[in-house]
C-alpha cells in the first residue's frame, strides 16, 4: 500500500514539474517586417472662394449709391450663373456697428460706403465670366481667400488605400530579396497625412483691369494650382 502511494506521489510530482517547465517555455517570437507606405494624389480645386469689395463712387459729380451698386453686382452674379446660395456678404464699412454706419453716411456726404461679398466658384472660367460683367468703377478689391475640393474625404480614402498597398509591395520585395515571403498583416497604423493647398495666383491685371467686356468674353483656360494630398501608413507583416 505504501509502495502504491509512493509511486502516485512521484507521478504527481513529475506532472507538476513538466507543467511548470511548459509554462516557462516561451513561444518562438514571430518574425516580422515593418515598413512605411506612402502615396500622394493631386486634384484641381472645385471650390474657390473669392472676396470682392464694391464701393460707392462719384460719377458726373453725383455719388452712385451702395444699394444700387449691390443690386448691379448681384445681377452680374446671376448672369455669370452663380447661384444665390453661393453668395454671402462678409461685411460693409462699419459692419460691427450698423447704427454708426448709417449715421456717418448721413452726416458725411463724402463718406464712401462699401460692401464685401464672398463668392463660391467652381472653376476659373466662372470667375472670368463674372470679371467680364463687373463694373470696374465700383469694384475696389478682388482676391482669392481659399480653395478646396468638394470630395476631399473620398480623395483621402483613396490615397490611404494606395499607401497601404505601397507598404505591402515594399514588404514583399524586401522579403524576397533575402529568400523569404511576406505573410499576413500584423499591424496597420495610420500616420497623420498632410495636404498642400496652395494659395492660387491669378492674372491680377486681367482680374482688375476691366478691359474685357461681357460681349467680348472668351475663357482663357485659367487654372489653379492643384491640391496635393499625401498619406503615410505604417504596417507590419509576418515573415513566412
């Protein structure tokens, strides 16, 4: 009976020892390769925001009122095919205090009131069309405040996919160079990308000269610098 107990105890101790050894044995480390994928894409902006300032002026010793000027300006926008929802007024001289604005306008006959509009265009041709319709006497300033692309999020998604594909391609040819193969993906980490949105430059002389009349208008093919989207992806792949 004592012999049986001794054998059972020895067996139990052996099992416990094997279990401890198994627990202490670590699995072999996964061989992996880490690469960075890059991609970029360019697109012509289709959202162009232009600030235009119109101001009262004197003609034949008579001041042309700002209300008349604004009316003519909006009519020109309509003729150029610009929808009302793409036109907003940024402000007028004395915008922060309208009471002061009208009070000063009444007291000072020489006070020249002005209004600044923000127009959203979809192309350079549309801008040129409006330029040909504007009154050069009342148009005091015109500049591009910003540009963008209407489907920017879709564009970024496409560039991210290309960056990940680039990472996969890098992993494959690097592994093949040493007689190995890139396996399943272990990690994908998006690195913050960046966008280059240039401040577009236009032909200032053409924009402000007023030399182009409406009935003489011919699109010159005015184009803007492209918006460049860059994306970077960090990825790890198993080495088979």
